[in-house]
């Protein structure tokens, strides 16, 4: 993976992005599950809990708490 961001207000949850997809952990990194297979280069989360990922050719995605 090329980027990782810890989710605000969820101390054990993080997103990891890379050329083969996006993975989510909710247990501090012990286990991961794939949530998207698109290619992303970077990810960051805002204080309100939204996370944004960006990749090649203007690819952008947003994950929100739900």
C-alpha cells in the first residue's frame, strides 16, 4: 500500500490505499478487509470523519462514517 490514514474518532480503524485497492482495519491493524479494488495513491481523513482518497487520472473517492 502507498498510503494509510487513521480514522478520526475511531482509534483502532484505518484505511490503506494502493494500486490494487483499499483495505480497512477496525482492530488496530491485526486484520484487514478489502473495501475497494480501484487504484489510489494517497488518503487522508478530516476531523469530521470523512476520508478522501486520490489516484491517477483524477480518480477521487470519499468514505464517510455511517
